[in-house]
C-alpha cells in the first residue's frame, strides 16, 4: 500500500521522490530550479509538477524533463500537479499524453503514480480524471500503479498480469470502476487499496459492487486489501465478514471511513480473523466497549483503533458520521 493517505509522496517505487522544477523556478529561464539533474537518474523517483498556479504549463515542463534527464534509467515516475490558471480544465489524459508519446524512452518504468496533487494545490474532488486504458496499455510492465481523483475515471476490465500493487485514492470511487477492478484478473497482485468514499463525490459503491472482488477469483496472491474511506463502512464490513478472499489476507484495512459498532460486530460474527497480521480500523466511530471486544477476540492480531471520531451534531437528533477524505 501507499504510505501517504493523499498527502504528497515522499517515496515512490522504493525511491525518494525528486520534483522538477525545484525551488526558485518561475519561468523556463530558471529551469530546473534548485534541483540537480545528475547522471544517476535511476536513483530517484521523478515527479514533474507545475511550480505555481500562474506558472509554466505541465507540457512544457515535461518536454524539458525529457530533454535533460536520462529517462531510460527511470523505474519510478510521478505525474504531479498539472493545474494552472490557464489550464484548469485539463484532465489526466492531457497530462499523461506526452508520457505515452515518449513510452519508448521509459523502457524500465515499473512504478507510476497519476495525479500526486495535494489538497492545498487542488481539492481531490476537483481533479479531472479520464480513461486510464491508453496509459496502462502503453506501459504493460508496470508493477505498481496508483491514481488520485475520480471525476470521469474509467478502468478497463481485463487481465493485468504484471501488476503487484494497485491504489485508487479519492473522495468517492465510481461503482462502475469498483466493478471493473473486481472483474479484472490480477494473477500477481499482492496489494489492492480502494478509497470508496462518498456518493456525493463520485462514489456510492455498495456491497454488491464488491462481489467479484470479495469472491477473490481474480486475486490469487492478494495479501493486503484496503476498502478505505467508506461512508457505508458498516455495510462493507458485513460483506467482508463472510468473503472468501479474507482467508488469504495478511492485512485487512477498513480505515478512514464511518465504521461503527454495527460493522465491528459483523466482523466479530463472521469468519475467523485470527490469521491476520493486522486489522486496520483507524478513523472510526466504534464505542469503547466494542473496541475492547475486538482486542479480546484478536489477541495475536495488530488491531489499529487509533483516531476515534465523534459524529457531527447538527441538532436534528440524527448521527452524522464522516469519512477522512471527501472533497
């Protein structure tokens, strides 16, 4: 899984992230800013991102990157922020089009992140995504792929024989994407992380949308499953509690969502979870007595119950829970 929770990446593909252009860059005459472009291009994960909202556009920066960096040595690449005041309507397809055009110059690319954009730059729900099919077909040897944002996101249902880790970070993953991922074949995938989010921000997936995934047929090697940030986390937990795929997992992650006592009770009433190394439930709405029941039932499992939340009070006598990542 990606250790970021939608913050800017510090490492990617096992390498430190180096961003171009660096500090001090305002116009192309300043390229590449304070970043030293060395001959050891393969020692870093490279992120190309615009330097400011009113600055030079992404395409021009990527062209300079291609000119000056030995991309044949790069194994990890990050498409950073592409949004400027002159390009607010650009989608991820516009950002990754020049990468596809230069695919032959990245023969060793194995780890790719699309839209590493922090919330202070552009809210996650504002990120304009696209059909990822051309990108993934241009780089069939990727081992790790991640994408942030879900507006107009599309995923091609097919076999992905080389992928080992797959992550979708967003405030709401479209149900059709959830179904397409679940119906795909991933013979070597070990880590799958889905931010299910809320219906308000393009999500709304229900338990039946996860049926193929939870059956596990297309995921024979899966060891980490993250069904995170779900507004209907209790419903998801109830489905997971009896899902065949759970028996092969080492880590089950239902964190960042609106999980409460109902979902926790469903987990305890379902199949045994004592084989897990970790059950991650942090950012939750579980009562202290139920938290204690979870710990007692899973003595050999690392159960993360940190960051407990209290429902919002809107003076309407209803309980209003919230997810960690939405807008």
